């Protein structure tokens, strides 16, 4: 598990994008290794905005032009198979806020006994061209289920967790996981793609924004009685998107899906786990308690 897969680096005016091996000891696993990747490729090279500092918390850096989709694996220290969470950073589908919505989150999940996989999904810098994003998301959960024994993961306890655009992706996966987005390429693609549970942190674009029918869901977001158990965090200072969470919460409630919804007054958009000296700072502890209560994380 310690073998690291090196990805393409690109030169910026601020310097070279470091090999992802420099980030930490968590290996990168190519999503489509040994098979032909479906969907349109994203033109490279990948670019890094900001700086990574090894060992530092609350990192703020973004990866643009993602063309090499991977899972970065943060394995929980456990003998028995653990739950796993696929962490989807946001970035408006034009980049990935990989630091504070990826690395920080995965590190904390690992500490509470949950294996985490950061999904570095293709972002083509075209908001309305998300087919390849959905392919990568479905492939991620299928690959983890296929290799569950090897990676010490419980295949019936795999969740999706997303921030902003990643929250939209999580909602899409919760309601569209069975939608065929690509032709199967190997045995891993025989596995189901539906998550067992979902976590959304300030998700975006879940509501229709129809003034005549407020708090209705967007056309691409579907909720049924079969939708996974869900945990949602948002705050009313995120004026562009907090109604998206309300719309999704109401749809889950109307369909009898278990949902825990925490709405704070302040916090804005994109805070991740960066302390703001506001009540919203407790959101990860609330999530930890929820994961433990539902047996997705070991008791303290």
C-alpha cells in the first residue's frame, strides 16, 4: 500500500507542481489503470494554484485542468474492515479545492477510524460538460467495492462526501448512481455504484432556483425512498446556495429518508475545516458523532 503513483506535473510561474508523492504518505490510485478511460479527456497539463506545505492543516490550494483522475487513499488503522468515505472537493467543476476540502478532511476521517479516498475527478473547466465527472464518480465507488477486501473496506459502508460542487456530485450520485454513463471496461464495473450514505457540506446547485416554485429540486437531482441516509451542513450566510440544502432536506424528508440537517447562521461558503471562531466550527464533530451513531465510525 505504500507504493505511490506519480502523476503529471506542470510548470507554473510560481514554480513546478510537486509530485503528489510529496503531499504525504497516502498513495494515489489511478481510476482507469490498465483500461481505456471513457469520455472526453481533459486537456492538460494539470496546474496547481497555491502551495502545499507538508504536515500543515487547513491548506488552501487548488488543482486546475485535472486530466489524470485518481483516488488518494488514507487507510484507517484497523484490523476489521472499516467504512470508507469518498471525499469530493469543490471548485465549481472548474478546479478542485484539494487542500481544505480534500487533504484536511481525509486526514481527520482517518484519525477517527474511517478510511478516506479523495476523488481527484476530471474537471474540464466547462461547467455544463460534466459527463466525465459522473463517470469518474461511478468508477470510484465501483473500484473501491471491487477491491474492498484488499483495502480492508466494508463494501456495504461506503459513503460519498462532497463540498460545494462536490456536494452537487454527491447528490447526483445519491439519485443517479444506476444511470449508465459509460460501457463497462472490466470486472470492477460489475459492482453497484450507489453510495450507502451521503455527506454534503455547503452543497451547490441542488435547487431549481425557480421563483414560481421555490425550494424545488434541480432537474438533474433526484430523491426517492431509496436515497441513502444523509448528513447536511450549511449556513445562511452562504446566500447563493443555502436554499439548495433546504430543498434537498425537504425532498429527503418527504420520501422518508433519514437525514440530519444542521443549518448555522454564519460561516459563508468554502470554509472547509478552517476555524472561523463561529458555531459552524463544530460541524466536523457533529459529523463524527453521526458517523459513530450510525456505525460508520468506531465508538470513541
